[in-house]
């Protein structure tokens, strides 16, 4: 069956289509609403029967832009202000000017539950569009939540209701409540988006990527929309792990630079790390998530001058409309794309989305900015690239050096429309071993959607000493997640894995490690020493949560990929700066060349600088060393 993967970004919407062993890829500018560009593109190439897989930013955008539903929180009497009190933990410990974002539910929209009749009456008065229920003890006993859920469902049949014991069942009442509120806040708009898209694309099946890198049907996702906040970026990490395993690499760092933001993640020998410490817009969203760090740095990031007269770049982006000045769509502010074009790092014709860039327009807005700074046009363009590189290098350091991992042992897997333009400078600054530019690099996250596994995850708090873990209870949990997978996908899971959130007794944080019977303490201490550089001999280890993951076989594997087939045609040309330009599809496996060189295809551009060496590997991955 034909597979269609669609990843929506802030600037472009990426398509990866697998049909008869061939991947076709293209980009279109992201529209508002997001579903419009997807529906129009699918209608344009009129596929026969196909499976649709989606990576969406609908949940993230709604949360960041505060466009969610009017939500009411029902909780224990006396704990209505829990979401405002929060935790002592600060994002920036010594920055006294940092403010926490206001709660998504105002004080008058928090209801202390006494009895069902009073709660229903109060909810009617508040005209709720969505309801969140979170009681303090629901991680241990969910009966009170489910009883109230039944009553409220009858009283408000058309209003979505989220309960903490389903959305985030682990202990710690603040994180569970905040996550439940986020789910309720997003539920109406995201569920409507998925319903409209699912009914419009005409696919035989429709699945969406979750933040943990697994696929779930649209219908199942509508109930747990908070799990979609990293839906799109997770696809690129999934594909990067497939590439890592194919090339026999111990570790890689992923670098996804698009039009609006850059997403980075580290993958080690054990594969993709999935945790639950996600922070979106300053808010805790405790759902299973790949450890992805995002910064507001992309091709569309706008360069500007601050009140002190210094050049700054981002996080504001020109997006798809009006876009960079070079797009000729009304943009009047200089961007990273304009700087790359002016310096000769992007060809004027045949770029992603079928756009033709205007170098003169890019140079004009850069010249105006340079006058304000007392710099030449070339100097301001170079300065923009140096600043955006610094933002992205800090992000790479955060997922490696700041977590105790030396990046010199890793390769940088670079993708996204702009990833190949900046990757080697960043990798060389971090003394990394090489840069890998995968095939289909401009739509790599969309490709990753097709390589993801159907997945169901469950979490149960098991707060006990590592020596007292009940093997029969572990077996019951394993069976339970298998049953849920069967209920969601209508077939048995191919694999069930268990992970433990463990800690030294009385620690305030946990580490997630694969669960192996009888080895919890030993495995935890090994991971603790690797991560933090020490272990606490003689201190008991305890399990906090047990997470079970049931997964199926992905529809597409790395070994099935063939030579890319572009839906746009490109020809070799030369830039005014004298750098040679070649079409990527003309580079056969085994080809080697030294820079400088610009390699282009329909969805991305790769810059090979002077002093760098490129080799095309057997799977068409470009490996760059120096």
C-alpha cells in the first residue's frame, strides 16, 4: 500500500510518499489553517488507496499562542491553587526577572469538589468548553475520578473531559494536574483538527505521531492530545535512529533546522531516550516524550537591532507568509535565509516549495540593516550566520556536554531544509567526528513518520524499594499493555518493553532505565554514574514508576529506501560567487569530492566548505569529514 507522511512545520509542510519501493518528496508553504495545504496537496497528486501518517504542530501552536479552550479544573477542596503555586524549581535559578507563565485556568475557573451535584451546578455557571479532573490520590486510586467522569459525561455530553489518572497517572500532584489541564485546554481544537483532516484526506487509515515517537490512530489521539506536542520533530529522531543503526554507530546527535526553529536530540547506543520531563512554553507537560531541545533559530529567523545597538537573530520568524525578503511575498525584514542567499550559499532558482528567490531583494534588506549597525552588507550577513550558529551550538551543547556526554564521539545527523547549510560549522566547533546528511534530508521528519512503529504506552506508580519489586505485578502490567495495544490496533503487539523510573531513596528526581528483573539497583547505579559522574554506595535504590511500551512493526524500514525521486527537476549551475553547484541526485554512491561545493535538491541545500571532504555512502547518505 502507498504510504503518505506529512509533517507540518512553521514555514513548510513536508511530504514523503513511499510507493512501489520509491520515495517521492516535496514541500509546500504551510497554510492557515494547517489542514488546507495538506488536503490540497493530497488532492493534487490523487493517490489511490493509501495510509496517511501525520506529524502536527497543532497542539504546540495552540499552547504557545494560548488559543485553547475555556477550561475548568475540578480538584480537591483546598488545592484549587495548586497549578498556580507550582514547584520551587526555577527555570533560571539566579535570574530574578524570570516570570512563570500564568495558569491556563484562572482562579475563578478552579472548582473544589465536594459532591457531584454542587460540582455540576458550578460547571454550568462557568460555561466550560473543556473540563480537567485531577485529584491528589488518583495515581494510587482512580475510582473517585472515574465516578465523577461518569457523572459529568452524562451532564455535559458534548464537552471533552480529561482526567489525571488517564492523562498522566504517575505520582506528584502538581505535574499531574498541570498536564491534565494542558490536555483539556488543547482537546477541543486539536480533536476538531484531527477529525476534519481525517475525514478530508480520504486515506484507508490515518495515524499521528506522538511525542514519544510512536504512532496512534487519529481517534485515539483525540483523547490524549497533550501527547502530540512534539509530534513533528519526533519523526526526524526516529529516522535518525534508523540511520544510526544501519551504519552501526554507537551515538549520533540530531540537528533539524527548518524555517522557524531548530530541534536537536542525542541518541545513544540504547536507542532513542524517552522521558517525561517535557516543558512547553514554560509549562510542565508530563507525557512520554523524546528528549528534544528546541530553539527559535531557523531559515526564517529575523535579524534585528536591540535597544543597545547589538545585532540579534530570532526567535521571531518570518514564517511562510510573508517569509524572508528574498521570497518576494512582502517580507521586509532580513532573515537567515536572506543572509545565506546573499553570501552565495543558496541558489536563486529551484528551492523548496517551488519558490524562486530574489538575491537583490535579500541584499537590499541586509544593506539597510548594515547601515544601522555601521557594517557592510557582507559583514551583516556574516554576522547573522555567526549569531544563529551560536544559538544552535548552545542547543547542541545542552543535549550533550551539559548532560555529561562528549560530542566528539558522535556524528551529527543534519536534516531539514536549512540543516545542511550550517551543520559542518557546528560539528567542527564541537570537535565531532563527522556530519551525515541523509537522503530525503529536506523532508526527513516526514520520512521518519513512515518508519515509526504503532505504539501504546502505560505508566503505573510503583513506589517501593528495588528489592521489593513484585514479579507477578510486573507480569500483569506487561499483559495489560498488550491488551491495550490489541484494543487500539486490532492485533497483537510485536514487542513489549518495560522501563523503570528509579532513584536513590528520597532523591527528588528519577532516571529512566530499561527494566531487567533482579538488576534494577545495578543498572540504575551504572546509569547514574554515567550521567552524573558518581554513585552513592550504600544508599538504597527504589523504583518510582514502571512504564510499559507495546509496539508493532513499522511500515517502512531503512533498508527499503531506494534512490530518491524528486518531484521537481534541478540542473547544475554555478553561483555568482564561484562556488560550484551540483544536483544531489547526480552524486552516485562512492563519489568523493573536496569543498567548496553546494549540493542542491528539491527540498534542501548542503554546503561543503573549503577544507571539507564529502563521500557518498552506499545508501546515498552524504558523509562530510575534515
